[in-house]
C-alpha cells in the first residue's frame, strides 16, 4: 500500500520524493486514520468494550470498512499507466516482498509470544513450517490474523499491474470485477474499484460537471458522503463488504475533489503516522498480547477494571507505534538490499552481453 506514484494532478497536493516519484501526503493521512480505526475496532472486541448508545451512531464504521478503503487506495495507486511493461516483473516481485517480509517478521515474533504467554503449545518444526506458509501467502493466517486480506491484495495488484496502460483495461477490469463478485472474491473486486476510480479521476480531472458551480458541487459531495454511510449500516457479510467497497470508492472520490479534506489529511502528524500505517496494521494484535503479558505480571487484580482497560489501550498503542516504526525501518533496509542486488545482476548481465 505504497503511496509513491508517478502521476501528478493539479487537484492533488503532493511533494516530490527523493526518487523523483510523487507521494500523496493526504493519502498517508487518510491511511493513518484507517489504521487507528482498525486498531480501536480490534481493541473493543478483544477487551469487550461497550460503547452503549454511541455504538449505534457509528454502526458500520468498522475495521472491515477501513480495510475496504485500504483496498480502494491500493487499486488506485497500483493503476499507473505510465509504467513500462519491462517493469512488470520487478513491480510484482517488489509488491510480493512488500507483503511477505513484514509478515515473516510478525509471524516469527508471534510464535515466540505464544510460547512465552503459553497461548499455544508449539512444536518447533511444525511452527516453522506454518510460519513459512503463512508468511509467503500460502497458508491460513493464524499467527497474524489481521493479514487475512494480504493474499487478495497481492492478487489484485497483479491483475492491475498486468492490464494497467492496456487499451481495453477498463472493460477488462469491469468484466473481472463482475466475475470476482459473482465468485465471492469480494476483496479482490473492491481493489479493482480503486483502479477504475483512478481512470474516472484522470478522465474527469478538468471536465467534471458542476466544478465551476461551487454550491452544486459541494451539494453533490455532501450527498455522496451521506449515501456512503447509509449503505454500510448492515451486519457483516459479503454483500456488506461489497457496499463497503462502493462507499470507500465514493469517499475517496470526494477526497480527491475536496481541497479542504486534502489539506486536513495532509497534516504533518497524520501523514507521518500514515507512512507506517501498514506496519502498524501488521503488529497491533501482537502488541496487544505483549501488553497483556506485561500488565498481568505487574498489576494482577490491583487496579480497577476500567482503568486497566484504558492502560491496556494506551500501552498497546504505544508499543504498536514503536514496533511499526522498527518494522518499517527493517523493510526499507530490505528494499534497498533488493535494489542493490537487482542493479548488480543488471551489471553482470550487461557485461556478459
């Protein structure tokens, strides 16, 4: 879910990165909010927090909805028609290891946490086999349950990369979207909505109806926001997840066409946290188990339950941020190592020719 892209738009605030690509800082800010939504959703479930009347007000705004927005963002950014076909294999490999390396780190750490916390009796050989299968997107997500969506995200990235820039890509993506939806592969289909949104945004960037009429355009955006939150207020199932994806697509379109929202989301604190949102997403459950293990050892039955919940959430949040930042640094080191290896292989190939 990298936000480095190679297109520019007058409607999208951005700053150039060191590699000459463009980073959408408001997207980073949005990803920060989405990561916290996932975090607080999981904390409320793990700690059985009762929000009372407020639970009905925010009904539908869940971790799954955040994942739907993540999926649309992934599809939007993966659709880059300016990339050459020669980059395809490199892009696929980099996306694969963008998911695999953090997952390998998290699943390995989780197996150790499970042993220390006595959550699970683990056979070393069996655990190692399971870690490798799960980390390389070949098995179930039991050591890192929040990574359930990564295989679908990778498959969606692959589909978008292959057809991005092709002449009939939109018709192909619509057809694949319909087939995936009918086949129950909702999360891959939701990612494709992001790719289609990119096409719509680029096509209508300067020709959008009502843009010159500020009141009507604002009314349109407010109506879409209201509609977006109306269609997600249902119990979780495949149809609701599809509606989540549609709502996420509409909300992202509103953000793309709202300078106010983009300015707010581009706040330094949000964009900075958003850069480690994927890593935060990956480690926050493990951070919770670390917190519970430590707090149980230090404060067993010595503080009121409500205070214990508050401390647990705060400590888990802090540990999650530290672990996410550390994992982000490791991932960047790994990516740099991959680039060095790639350049060296190219040099060897050039010398041979």
